[in-house]
């Protein structure tokens, strides 16, 4: 089988919970890039790239689109879609730090391979070791009382784990966690994500003041490059410390582990360049005995289908994963994935297993 054509188009989705903010910036609309890869055997796959906000990814959606259509696509035409290692090596030789564009291609290839074999995507990389995954839902930064009300509405839908964006002032951050805990009760697992907002000492002070409200995980309290600061936070507070922006690949995972800077690493398909590359980072975590979970970029059921195929395959996974954010997005052209009582299960149809409305995204024919 040979790849004959690679096409990518942009598609915008809107956040239904408006005014969404994190400590790095604010964004309600997300530009996604849908990627279709065709073959000489009439089988095709569809993937999605999530360029994300430029204050996180450092790059624009337009640039990702150009990369896929003009550089990555033509380079892999003629290659066998099952030769993933060769394809990824080729893409890496063409562009540095282009993981988010690469992830769109990787997902389309997993969809394609699964369809060619009649298998759900997770069977391409070891299969499922669990039926479903507990979902952790995200909440942007709002004034404390408003945030508590929004979180309560999410929990009422059956979710048992929440991740709160924080990172303004000590007083506000502590009050956010306090109000949310009061609103959702003692049994909901709470993670907080600073998105690099603090110095190590500021983070320690805030996290210690949150102790009565039972925070389970603290994500990326300090700057991505500040591994010493992160290690200091980890030694000084009760909750697990999770690295997100600090870890984009296997080499960075190794560095975080060697620095003793994190208990948990957030595995993300977009930032790490696709399922194939994420699983290499997962292997590093497993070798070191460091925990992991599947984190996300909000957008489409297509990405979340890939996320859940990945999550059910991870042998050491015990923590809830970020697989439900499609629920707060309008204009998703995909269907066939829903969260039931806070649990996500992988679609059983071949490939990534969700239906993509190709006419709607402009990739039909
Ligand atoms: Mg994060």
C-alpha cells in the first residue's frame, strides 16, 4: 500500500463555556486542522492537528497548515503508511519542533491502518489493558464563586475528577480551590494547573495554603525550563507534581526524571507529535517508575478518540485522563464518542472509530 495524497484544511470550533482563561492567556475559539491521507488501495484515514494557542505552541495554525500541505504531505507520498518509524523520521528531518503538525499526520495514519486491517486503533499498538478510562474535566480560570458553580455543573453530569486552571494571586487561587471543594464535595479528585505562573516559592506557599482542600495533583507550577524550581516544589508539598509544558519528548522526560522534578508526566498527542511518539515517552516513564496520564488540547472527538485508544493501552495508567473536552466545543464535525458517567471507552469501529463529516470540513472526494 502506498500513500497517494495528503490534504489538510482548517476548521474552527467554539468553546461553549465562554471567557475561558488560563494563566498564559485567553481563548474561546480553536482552529483545528483536519488531515486526510489517501492510498492507492482506496483506503483513507483522517486525523486532526491541534495547533493550540500561540502562547502555548509558539506557532500559528496557518503555519501548521502550510507545513502539512506543502512540506510533510509531499514528502510522504509514495511511502507505505504502515512504515511509521520511517515516516516520522522523515518528518523530523524536514522540520524542527513541528510536533503538532506531525500529530495530525500520525493520527490520520493510525486511522488509515486500522481501517485497512479492520481493527480499532489501539490494537495497532498493543491493544487495551482496560475497558475504559476515568475522565478528568478541565475548568478555565474564573472568579472563585463563578468557577465553583461551573464545576458543580460538570460534576452533576457524572464526572469525578476536575482540573482547575489557576495562577493569578495567592488569595484568589486559594479561594478558587476552597469554593470548588465546597461546591463539589469531598469525593471529587482535584488537580490544579498553574501553567507556569509561579516562582517555586510562590507555588509552595499557595499549595500549602490549599492543603485543607485536598488537591491531588499540581501541574506545571513553575516555568517549563525551571527544573530545579519544580524539584523544590515537589520536595516541599503534599500533592503529586505533574510536568506538562516541561516535557515535549522522550529526552525532556528523561531530564525531568533525572532532576527529580515530577511525580507525573502529562502525555499529550499534539505536543509530543502523535501516538507513535507519545508511546516512546510513556516507555521512558515506565522504565523510571514515574506516573503518567493522557492530557489534551480541546477540540474534537477525533482527537479524544485517539486519546482514549492511547489511554486504554498504557499499562501503568492509574490516574484520570483529559478525554472529555469535546463536550464543551460547538461545531465539532465528528460523532461517535460520548462520555458515560465520567468514563470514556474507545470506539470499536476500525481506525480511530469516529465518524468525520468530510463534507462539512471540506475533505470529501
Ligand atoms: Mg497543562
